[in-house]
C-alpha cells in the first residue's frame, strides 16, 4: 500500500505535475503562503494592495479617456439605432482590467523579490492541463447555470446596429477572458498572497486572506441588494478557496471567464444596455433567482475540494525536486 505526501496528489481535476518551482520560492508551502516570511511586512503588503487598487482604477480610466478622445477625433458619436456603449469603449474597458495581470506579476517581483511566474501556480507556470480539465469538466454546467440565471432576470434593452453587435461579440469573446484573468491575478493571486503572509500560521493566514479579499472585492463592485451582495461574497470566497485547494489560479480563471463572457455575450445578443449595467451596479436589484448561481458556486467549490481530498491543498515542490 502506497502513501501520498500531503499536497502532492492533486486528484482527478488536476493531473500530476512535475518539478517547476524556482529559486526564491519557499518549499512545501501552500499557494497563499509563498510571500510569508519571518517578518509580516504589513506595511509592504498595504502598499501592494494600494498599488493594485490604483491599477484597477487607473488602467481602465486612462484607456477609456484615450478611446473617448479617439472617438471624438473620428467623429464617432451615439446616434439613433446605436447604443451609447460602443464596441471600442467595451474593448478598452476589458483591456484596462486585463492589465492587472502583468501589473500583479510586476508588483510581486518588485515588492517581494519573488519570481513573477510563481503567481500562476505553486509550480511557477500556467498548468495548461488544469485549464483544459476545468474548462471541460466544470465549464459546461457552470455555463448552463449562468445562462439560465441571466435569462430569468429581465434587462433593459437598447437599439444596436448590426455592425456594433458583431464588434461587441468579437471584443467580448476575445478580451473578456483576459479581463477575468486580470481580476483573478490581482485579487486571488497577489492580494490573497499578501494577506496570507500577515499571520504566523497557514490556517489563520488563509482565513484572513479569504475573508478580507472577498469583502474588499465585493465592496468594489458596489452592489447593495442583499441577494447580489450574497452572490458576490459566495462567488469570490469560493474562487479564493478553489485557488488555495488547487495551488494556482487556473480553475478560478476558467470559472470567472466563463461567467463574465457568457453574461456579456447573452447581453449583447439580447440587445441589453451593457454600459448601464456595468456602470451602475449599486442600483442592481436581485431576486431569489440569484440564489441559483450562488448555490452552484458552493457545489463547484465543494467538488474541487473533494477532488483534492487525498492531498489537501497543493504546495510548492520540495527543495530537492526543483527544476
């Protein structure tokens, strides 16, 4: 009978991975503890979170201003039959948030001296096999839940030209997954690690990281309706736990990307006023139907947890196994 060391048998969702860690990364630690050290470095962590938040605001704002200036220079303006939220503004918004991905990699390297690649996963690379399994096994049911929830909630419609619809669909399909990845790398990558290193113990660090990152990211979305707030808390908390259990961001990125992309594609297809929906989340009213995806997140999180039941959360490779 063989035994498996904790953190080394990833289960059915995550295929066994070989050495891939790099110098400067502690051995045998969980994903959220890579930045932990003898000193808590709370001041440095606060700086990292502030700079991350600054990027979240500055990148979309600056790109939005540039796109607006270009539209004015080109004489492009909302007209009858055309939605005010143009494809170029949509693309700019997606790219602005997607820039959080390289920004998070840079902040980790600059402020902590830890290789940027370690933010991908405990083996310091994007595990394409994990991405594929998450997309094939978890993607379809999650897509179904997202579509059903969207269709159950009425939304305001605006006129769209055929050209704008095509461009919006292209921008959504090509750029929204990157936007979702940017948010995941920022919140459940860098922020989770920063907060997870503020305590002496791994479990206390996990609780602090999951709770604080979830509350802060929920607050950023500006929702006030109880159903919507509950949805955000469960979603972001679930994605944080999935990142911890799987030892990387791949599964969380897939789930986030499927959610955002499917929602926006359906919104465009049904001529929804996407600009108003994205810009005024505080006025969004939830309903009991919002409990459907909320429960689905709990189920998916439990499923991922169960898949790693033998190993526990994946850890960085031991020092003797480094490539």
